[in-house]
């Protein structure tokens, strides 16, 4: 289980960075669609212009569009893999709990087994395990994952421009 924990934590951090990159690539993408000349003259675009040997601002549309699409696809793949891993972990924990419940049931006195219907016991364990996985374990893991990603995005925004970020948080918070 420790390997799964570390895998999930690493995936959360990677997903956070992937989301930051995909959100950050929206501005250059929109900029190239609305004003290719401004992006062409911007200092951050010069490495891309040099690598692809671009001569005109219009030629920047394809590389930046591909960069944006790649960032979004990468972020999506990482999020899907994180969701897959969280789901597997949720069901693995639920399976462990279910096994423990069966074990405790089997080690009860003989008189207890004779007095109960085994089908009802099995159905009760399965039902309780499903509820535990669907309503407690999975939502908690998803909430933790979303919180890590949120802190990564918010932290990056605060590092990039503290004043604008705080102002945006206050405005959106009031709304």
C-alpha cells in the first residue's frame, strides 16, 4: 500500500503541474489567434520562432496551437491516470476491509453461525463495503487529489503575480 500512496502523491503533483501548463498555455494560444504580431514580437516567443525558423507572425499559429493541444492532452491523460489509480486504490482498500469483515464473521462462535442466514451475512458485507467505497473512500481520495491540484495552481498564480491573484480571489470569492 505504501507504493500506491507514493504513486498517488507523485501523480497528484504531476497532475498539478500539467494543469498549470495547460491553463498557462491558453493565454499564448488566444494571443496568437487574436494578435499574432504581438506574440511574434514578444521575447518569450523568440525561442519558438528560432527553432521553427518562422519568418511571419501568421506562421506562429500552427506551432502554438500544437503546443496548446499537446499540453491539454497531456494534462488530460495524467488526470485520467490519476483517476484510474485513485479508483483502484479505493477498491483495494474496500477489498481489504471486506476481507477483514469476512474474517471476523468466520471466527465467531458456531452458535452464531447456526442462528444466522449466511446469504444475509454475505449480502450485508457486500452492501456495506460498496457504500464505504462509493460514499467515503473514493470521495475522500478525490477531494485530497483536487485539493493538491488546487494548491498547486493557486501557489503558481501567487508566485507569478501576487497582487493580481489576490485581487482575482477576492472578486471571485465575493461573487
